[in-house]
C-alpha cells in the first residue's frame, strides 16, 4: 500500500495513462524534443526534466499527504488540453499545440492520483510549461532588449578591466575583430535557462514568500548578470583569437552557467542565513 491509500496498481495505472497520453500527442512531444536538439535557442528545454525532477524530489515528503481523491479534474484537464492541442494544430499556433499536449499529460496523472498531487506539486508541474519552445515573435521581443542591455554591460566591464573595446549596437569591437553579442552568447537562451534556475531555487529551497517572489521578479536581472559573466571572457576570446577555442568556450559555458548560477544563489542564501538575515520562514529560522 502506498502513502495515503495509493496502491501499486493505481501508481502503475497512472504511469500507463501518462505514457498513453504522450503516445496520443506524440507528434507534439517529438517536435519539442527535435527543437531542443536542433535549435540552440531552445536548448533550455533539455533542462526542464531536471528542474521538474528536482522540485518533485525536494517535495517528496508531501506524497504522504496526497490521497487518490478528486480524480474528476483529471478528465477535465485532459479534455481542455486536447481542445487546445487540436486548436493549435488547426490554427497553426505552435505554442498552443505544444502546451495542450503537456496539459493532457498532467491531466492523465490526475485522473488516477487525484487533485492533491496537482496542488502539492504545483511548481514542478508548472515548470513543464517551459517544454514549449518560445514563439518567434516573443523571442524577438525579449531577445533584442536583453542583447542590448547585455552588450552595454559587457562593454562597461571590459573597459573596467582595461580592454580596448567599443560598441556599435549589439556589436562589440575588440582587437580589431567584431563580435556580435548573439554570436557569443544569445540573450534569450540564457534568459529562459536562468528563469528555470530561478524557479528551481525559489521553490526548491525554504524561503519566505516575499523572498521567493523577489527571486522570481529579479530573474531578468539575474539573466543579464550571469550572461555578462559568461560573455566577458567569450568576447575576449572571439576578439583576440577567434576560432575553435572561442567556439568551444561558447558551447561549454552555455551549459555550465545554469548550474553555476544555481550554486551561486545557494551560496548567497547560506551567507544570508549566516548573517541572520530573515530569509526563511520564522518557525524554521528559529528552530520552533
């Protein structure tokens, strides 16, 4: 017998129903995976299972409070997700097509495991929305301002370090070589990846509600900050010795920066706790 009345048969049924829902909407799931592997700007999709898994893991003790009740919401979610999925396909709305498939999958789990799972593990389930690739128009609207802010911030840091750098739009000139910000470090890619990191940190650690909201609100600034940390050495490499080394650093740093950002946030949290800054709930902070 599983916690709160779950049986092995129920858990197996939930897994089977989720697998079946993915099979029914397999074209959308295959497209999400193909986009993640093919399009560098959507490679953050590969981080979503890790973040969702982390958020499930840190909440694993809540399973004992989840009872298989309220399954009626499951079919309603599946029906709504299917309607959005089909409408997205007919109207060529790729985002709706993808998100509908994700909602169908979540509804399949709720059909067997109940609404308590949906409520107690909401952050992990909401993160699944990041599986849908960002639409082109949204991508341009977000990426361009981020690239401009990142370019200016990078120029200032490089000048402070004594590098002879100049800027023309989103192009930095260093060592006689022009370096396009989008080439060295795409703003949107890092912004979405670091938004995922911010969600993982905000809901994966014990924080006061106000601090949690602050972390989420500051995620765009955190994206620029860590983007600049990555971009300063990248621009220097592209400017001084463009070639395989710079390209390799660009690729490697793109995957290294999200875990570095997460560990940095954990370090700041530990420092604040050491300084007795009230960032955790009162009872936990005082051992009550």
